[in-house]
């Protein structure tokens, strides 16, 4: 059986995805659940780096810039 590994940057990019795309992405990830490989390093990197994503989004909003949602 084939295994699927999703890089931390892909998970972090979900914070910058519009709602409609996000629902589809989670549907696709759910289908892969039996084959999905998630290691502690990805989890740790995600938790460390998501604050930067939040900070960047807050900074953009405070500058009256709307982030480009894919």
C-alpha cells in the first residue's frame, strides 16, 4: 500500500486558503487518512510556525491589506 506524506508547509498554507477550497482540501485529506503518514517533526514544525502565519495575517489586516486568497 502506498503511503502519503504531507509537508508542514502544505498544512501551514491551509491558513491562507479560502473557505470553499478548504472544505474540498479536507475532504481529500480525509480520503487519504488510511495512507497518511504524520510524523512528530511535522506536528512540531506546524505548531512553531503557525504563529508566524497568524502574525503576518494580522499585520496585513492592520495595514488594510487583504491577503490574496487562492
